[in-house]
């Protein structure tokens, strides 16, 4: 967030203190609500709206190593076709001028920044990982980056957002519906059944297709109607360093033993695939 922010469209941020939810106004180096709750803007420009009840017991969000691994992969073009597909869909949507666009699980910020290059938006990236949010705010200071738990209550005003993005992250469908303006959209990407199937075969000894679509559709059915569904897939011949980054960037737990199996490899052809779902809130 830079000083020119004041000239930009108003951000629909809401106070995250429990039972408050009043609009947050930008002051010099803080954001505050009219009840006197105040949040410092970090030196690198992001805003931490995580409340004690929303923290996890362990280090909240992705470890720095996972964030950096994903950034290296994207920099090398690995997974780029999938991010491009998300950006393409978002940029083509019929939205109000300067729409508030919120990316849940915004990571290092590449997708939101790419959309902002395609059309003027009031972009807000939300991630539980302070490391990710700090990384994004240093790279893309013209957008707004917030540490918050997207699984819980979103720090956003009711019916204020034109587009909510969720790229391989977690989301609360009722909260997504609450913050979306009439005519807005929720765009969700989840790993397709064959995403990283070769890598999973190596790590787990068997590569089972993981079906996520039916559960996703069921979870959103009471708040949303499905507008469009599609899949983007890329296949890459990857060297050991990239395979290890895929492990660091995607799998949780068992990483040490997984890494040992991958370290024994030289190169493997890997499928990266995502299913996209465009939802509209039910009236
Ligand atoms: Zn407040």
C-alpha cells in the first residue's frame, strides 16, 4: 500500500475484532474502525487482521520455504499455464468499473497482480501466511495485502466485492456469498484428479486420482449456482530441483521421506492440472 492509495477506489475492508465488523478506514500508518480498533500497517506495507482466535497452534499458514518454492516454480514457468487461465477468466468477466477483487490464499501475489495488469481493480490479497503476504506486498505495493484466515470470517463488508478468487486454497462458501455484491462472481480453482499424479505415485507408491469436484459443488450448492466449468492442464519434464520444489510447495507432512525418494530421481514428466468453477451467488 503506497501513499497514492487514497486516490484509488475505497477498499471494502472490515474490522476483524470479534462482533465488530465496522468499515476500516486508512489513516497514516494504520487502519482503524470507528469503535477505536486499530491495525498497524507493516513496514513492508501489509495489514495484519488475524485475530488470536483465528490463529492456528503452529506457525500460521505456509512456511516461508513453501512460499519460496512456489515462487521459484512459477518463475520457471511451471504451473504458469494454470495461473494464466485463471487470470484470463477473471479479466474477461463482466464486472463494475474498478471492481473490488479479493484473492483468498493469495500466496506470493502473482495471480492478483496479473489481473491488475489486465484491468483496473481494487485488489485485496488475503493469506494466512505472513511470509507469503510480506513477499506479495514487497513485490506488488500497489495492491492491498492482508494476513487473515480465509477459512473463518472474512475481514470484508457485506455485498462489497465483485470477484472472489480461490486458487487451490481453502474458503468458506457462506462467507464468500456474504461479501459478494449482486452480479459478482466466485472463481475457484482446485487441483484436477490427475494433478501431480506422477509425483504422488513416486512419493506414495501409487498415483490415485483424487476427485474433488463433487464435494466442491455440494459445499457451494446452497449459496451459489455454477455458471461455467473448465480444466487447464500442462505436462512438464521436470528435473530434480523442480520436483523437490513441487514437494515443498504442495505436500504437507511426510516431506522428509518424500524428499529422499525424489532426490533419487533425475527427471520425471509431471502433469499439472486444475479444474475451474465459476459460481454466481444465489439471489
Ligand atoms: Zn472494530
